[in-house]
C-alpha cells in the first residue's frame, strides 16, 4: 500500500535553538555529510529540490526547518564531518546540534542516518553513543539500500543492526533512488507527526 508523501514546506534556516519557531511536534534528520540526507528528505516529501535549500552554500551549516499542513515540523540538521568545512565552522557544529537536541521540547524522534552501503562509521557511532547517553529518542535509517547487492543485503542488515546494538527490525532501510522503504518511513513519520 502506498503512503502519501509528507507535504513539507520550507520555513526558515537558523543557527541556534532560539531562532526556531514553536512547534507542536517535530522530527529531525542528522547524519554525516553525503550520507544521503537531502535525497531522503526529498524522497519522503516526493519533491526533487526541497532539501536543496539545505545545500545552498552558506545554508549547509544551518538548521533548516520545514512544516506540514498540520503545523508539525521537520528539521534538517547540518551534516557532520564535512571535510570542506573550515575548522572554525566545525567547532560550531557540536554546540549548535547539542543545544538543539538537548533543548528542543517538540523533538519526538531524531532520525540518525547511516550509509547502508558502507555501514556506520566511527563518527556515526560516536553520534549514536552521545544520543543514547543523553536519552534522545532516535531511529536509525540506513540509506542507499540499492547500493547493497541483493545477495549481500541480509548480511549487511545484520551487521548494521549489530554495530548499532539494535534488532534488525529496528533499523529502517531506505533507497531514495529506488524508493525502497520510503513508504514504511513515511508511514512512521506521519504517525509521529500527528498533532
Ligand atoms: P547529504 O549530503 O547527506 O544531503 O547527501 P545527498 O542526498 O546529497 O547524497 C549524497 C550522494 O549520494 C549523492 O550523489 C546522491 O545522489 C547519492 N545518494 C543519495 N541517496 C541515494 C540512494 O538511495 N541510492 C543511491 N544509489 N545513491 C544515493
């Protein structure tokens, strides 16, 4: 059964928690640069260019906020570990994301993206560890599922779940290019974002 796309509209970009408008309920996406975050947000919304706003030079390191018709919000957090970002920008990432994750009352789930083709990196696991320590509700989404050969998929699914210390069924596998797993993710997000 196909699930309707999330009707996301870009609202604003900010650098800190206090910039963000109030929200009744919010989910946020985070992941290493190049993990496929923009593609996934676009796939969930069935829009080609939506998350492009987050890619506009100067906005890459900002918190970008989208809204649904019911007032619920979706946040695209800056990607971590981006080599081209100057050190002084990198130094800002930690405090910015930490204050958002620790202080955003509306946040119901953080979607932590890992690259399904390569599995969780050291940086991903550090992020996951921090999220767990701070008791932030999260969901692991493995991206680029289409890049894993079908014969390798079951093994890879087991490996990613183990590395994240989760049951296999608790990792969402998705392919933004092929659309695999997008309905399941949409359905889950729509449930979370009910107001
Ligand atoms: P971001 O930096 O995390 O926002 O990542 P992007 O969405 O820009 O994707 C990074 C690269 O991975 C781009 O070249 C995308 O085309 C590619 N990519 C993203 N999602 C998928 C996917 O599901 N399958 C495949 N094969 N490539 C993907």
